[in-house]
């Protein structure tokens, strides 16, 4: 079992301890190296995937948890003095901020080779370790299948005014916008965001969007797939009337977002940090992801995802280099549109 220590980043300028997660390891682990992991992915998923890492390697892990942007900004501010050895994100744009700033070390080719090319940037300085699909959650009583939009871009049309919901302030939706920007360019993205500002109700989370669609408050909402699948695994406690629509056909609405993992160039334990990323993208950790209740997609070659999910190849996702998602420009465009 992995020996885990958890701390929380409560502000950009401060990291506060939050206690030790229960765990055990080999006798050597207590005296072994400790890696500091800044993690924005769901805590339970990361801990599940890394179960057994300390036992196998003798390396103890200390976690500092916060959201994508907060941790990325923290590392940029800390620069070469950052205590972080490894950075894990929920969505990839924040880790690409570090890549563009030259703060990441190249990953070992053997690690990159464990993951499909579509789930890692061409730079080779970080890799995806989980994926989530963009979907439209809808209430079939209000929006039957024959009236579903052909493209996510259609949601900017005047006929959708007051009928849709988005979680504009979240990293998930902002990653989707980054996908639209990469695929359609700035002019179309600006027009799309302007249409959403007019048409969409803004909700605090993906779950809130799903509940609003389920209860008929909106006809449909943009979110990631796993919120609905998790809810269905719990007998539809929040979304028993809601259904999912996959855009497919390489539409921007079929965008696949990846969770990123990278080694900090400033790490004083680069070999051990590389081991962690290799483990996270290896068969054992990816199998644990597939068998977990997270219901996100495994990205390691040859490792199938949860049976409840449509196979990745059926999603017909557009080809996007995850290293070309411009978070800073997305923030500017969303602010210009009045969505942030």
C-alpha cells in the first residue's frame, strides 16, 4: 500500500498541512525518499491509482491538493524553488502552462510509449494519465433525440436562448473552450462564447448542470461524461431523467480532455519522480483506474476502460494536440465575453 501524506494548498501564497492519510509500506519505506506531488485531480482517484507505489518502490508520497489553476500558479510563483517533484492536473491546460514556461523535464520515452499519442503533447514533457469526454446532458422530455443539436457550436444560435447550462468558472468547461479554440480558431470561438453568454445559465459545477437538466430547469447542458455515469452507478440519485448525447464526428463537442502528469525540472529527485509518472501510466495503475468508481477513461495502450463506458474509439473525438490548449487565451476570451 502507498504511504501517503496529504497537505492542502489553501491560497496561492500558502500551503497548509492537512494530516496524514492512513497507509503502510515496507520497512524501508519509512527511511526512503519522499516525493512531493502537487495534485489537482480527484483525490480518491489519484490515491486509488497509486495504491502499491510505495510498496513497490520504497518511495513515500506527500500530496498537496488544490485546483488546476491554483497549483499551476503556485509552481510558477515558486519557480526553481518549488518543493514540487510531480504535478498532476485534472485538465491538461494548466500543466501546459508550466511546459510553456520551461518548468517541466522531458519524460522518459518508455513512459510516453505507454500512452496513446492522442493523450500526450508533442513536446514529450508531460503525459495524460486519464481522459474524460465532453457530452451534452439533456432532458428528453424537453429535448427529444430528434431535436438534439448536430454540433456543440450550434448552442450559440438564438434558438437556444435560456435553454442550456454551463459551469463557466470551472476548469472542465474552460478546457472544453480550449478545445474549441484549438479546433475552430479565435474568431469562431469568440462568436460561440458570445452566443453562450446570451443563451446559457451559468452553474457552479458540472453536477449542478446535470441536476438542472434532470429537473427541467434547462433543456441541456455541457459537461463531462463521468458525472452522469457515476450518478447512474448510484441508481440515478441526481440525474434519473437526464440522458447523454455524444456529438461524435470529430466535432468540438466530442473533445477529449486529459489529466496531465509531469516532472518538475527543478526536482531534486528526478529519477524517483520519473518512476512515479511511469507507474501512473503503467498497466497496474491504469487497471485500477478502469476498475474504480471514478468512471474516467484509461489511456494506457491495451488497458480497457470501465465496461459501463462507450469505448474510446466509438466517441470519434477530434484530433487535438493536448499541448496546444491555450489556457491564458481562453481566460481572456471568456472574460471578454462576460463569462468570467
